C-alpha cells in the first residue's frame, strides 16, 4: 500500500520496552529510490539525540494512530553508534550502524535490500548462513564507497527542471510499505497549475542537483503537466499504481 512521506513525520517509534521518540525526517538513497532510515528525535529521553532506525527493524505499523513498532529495545538504541544527522551520513557510519544492529548491508547484493529480502513489516525475517557470510564480506567492501543518502525534508521544495522548462517543485513522496521503495514523486505545480499536484515515477528522474536544489526530469513540461493528478484522499489503488509506475 502507498503512504505519504510527509504523513510519516511525527510518527511515534515504539520499542519493545517503551517509546524511543518521533520521526523527524526520512533518509532515502537516490540510486534505487528507497527509504533506508527514519531519523528519530528522541526528545528528552536521550537529551534530544537523533538516531537512525532502518526498516529492517520494523515489526508492525499502526497507521491510523501514527505508531511504528520496532524489534529493538531502548537499551539497544541508547548504545547505538552516534551519528550527526545534520551532516551527510557516510558509508563508514552506515557500516558501523549495520554492524552494531547485525543488519545485512543493502548496498551490496542482488535485491533492493542487498542480501536481504525485506519482508512485510508484519512478518519475521530469517537469514541463512551463506547470506550472513556474504553480508559480512560486503560490509567490509562497502566501507570504501560513498553513501547516496538524501534527506526527504531537504529535497521537498527542490525545483523541477523539465527538458524544455523549469516549473513546479517536489511536494511529497509516495512509498510502498512492502519494501519501502519510493514509487512516486509528487510534483506541486500550484504556481503554474493552481491546486494541481501530479505524480511521476523516479524512473523519469535524470539526476538531482543538490547544489542547484533542482530535480532534472526526462520529460517535457507538457508531459509532466499531463501526468496523473494526485489526490491525497484517494491514492492510486494497487492495479492503477502498477500501470502508473510503468508509464509515469
């Protein structure tokens, strides 16, 4: 099912023995367009420290009440490696975090999550021995590579550059709660097409210029404007979503 990244902000994160904090931001990678971490503000519990929680740790979600349950304890989170979430997260920091939580690294392997097949959050996960061994080797190799993590809060507001014109801005992201992949980017065209938001697939993105705060799209302005209109109260159903993803 599709969910809005904006709606995730403010969700509570519940550990096995108590609340950890609330979601402040989302980090996604701009190569495979997948949410990799939730940035959780721990508030007074850990003196305002922010921590990263991976979807690998998710147990179940209470969407109506805004609570994400994770298979972690407060002590595990308290002892996790410190990361300055206001600065770009390096691959070295990710490797340390994955080693601490015994996560298989997503940046190596054949699947969207590397050597892990990310199951729906209501199910448990198991790894066989050869997957764990391969993951450990990949973890060591991955330390040398740069991270492609981006802040969703930062990218929202980036300008849209079509092949023939600049217009609109990134307004939101829609992700699939099965594998946490970003399925659509919501483009806010309010200043050009009053009241209209449209959906495009990440497959249409040529590149993102972080210095220019712009998203370059392999489509003309007319093609983008004629894309499927986004209604936040009626997101695309599964059948319609698949068709949109292929053609948007």
